[in-house]
C-alpha cells in the first residue's frame, strides 16, 4: 500500500472519525469564549469537508463548554466551504445556562473566516411524563434484504440501502423516500460522541432521496451537470441515544423546487425506537457549463 493509500485508509476509518469529532480544548478566546480545535477527514476525495462532520464537532464542543448537560437539538447553517487538511477552530458562546436548559452558539472558523454556525440546545433529561417513540412507518426492506452501499466506504461502518442497488443511479427512480441501514463496529461509549455519530450521517443521503423521485437525475451527476450542497441541517435527539446492532435512517423529501429541496428524517433502532429526528435544506441548481462554477475543479465544489 502506498503512503497516500495508507493515509486515505486511515482517514476513512470509524475510529479516526470519532477522534475527529472529539474536539480539543484551546485557550479561552475573546471575552472568555470557550475555544476548541479540531481536524477533518480527507473530504471523501473532494477538497470539501462534509458539513455534517462540522455539525458533529459542534455538538461535542457545546457539551464540553457546558459540562453535565446533554445536547438535545442542534441546527447548523453552512455559510462557507471548510477545507480538509487545515485546522478548524470552534468558539462556543453561551447564550444562557439555566438550572436545566442551556443554549449556545458554536462558530466553526477556518483561516480566520466563519464557515459554519450551529445553535445548540442542551438540558438535563427528565423522567417521562408521557412517551411515544415508535417508528411511524416500516422500512422499505430490512438490512438483510437491502443492498450494500459500496460508494460510502468507512472502515468500521456498514451501510445498506433498502430498495436501491445504486443510490446514485439516475435510472433508479421511486418514491422520494430512502431507508439506509447502518451498523457501526464499535459504537462509541461516550454519550456526546454517540450523538455526534448520529448527526454525521444526516448529511449523506438526503439529496439522493430527493432525486429518487425524478428519473434521469441522480447524485452521480452532482458537481458535474447539477450543483448540490446542504445549506442547513437540524437534528433533535430523543432519549435514550443508545443502540445495539443495526440502526435505520429514514429520509423523506417533502419538497423540491425553486433551486432547493427539503428533507425530513428519523434515526431509529432496528426494533423501531426513535432516537433522533432531522431535517436538511439543500441547494439544487442547474450547472452552467460556461459559468464561473465550471472553472472550479470538481473536487473543490460543494
């Protein structure tokens, strides 16, 4: 194995990704802001860091700045590209820290430029008053009947897609829904890292769910004949955030038009218990072959 291949293999491992999520405390910033530093993976062969990775890191940073509390919601807006291979600074501004609830704004900064802002709500989980936490609908297929997703490699993570042999194929059309089964080996023991791990995959397949409803267009065309990019991801964690074996990401694209798509989703255990809900707003624009974006290398596009 070449040095470059060895580095790529390291960068695509689950253990390395969890280490990346676990941002490191740094010296306090201006006005006493909590500061953390983090890295990134290799961008999946592109010169762009997944926004959901920065979301995951921001969740961990907020929890470290407000110890003892649990992240319950996080909403990221991706203002600018974050590049792999460069450090990312995270500032945590505590908006309020009450007896139970606390809120903070986490800003991810690279090369002196704010790239991502994330608003995080944290609290101290309380005993149930009422509870309903079961799946609203069954999966299109179980993990044993789903198809391996060879285009989503990460050592330590297995991904299977229900009802689609190739999630990127423009000819694999169907309803604007997508069920992905995931199995992590091993899943992290720390609660904040489990939340970060669940958040990380929310950005991977939402646009594919949107494209599925339209024959002749698929994510294999992204950055070549169509421009796509997540613009915002929100996630709400439900209790408890713990699982054993397979988990399911259910995506439902409820709207696409005017250059945007909206997807809502759920993260469930294999037996149908709801652990998290998420949404994604994404850009979908036609590619202008003569425009400025055509002169940007494909690996550097969002």
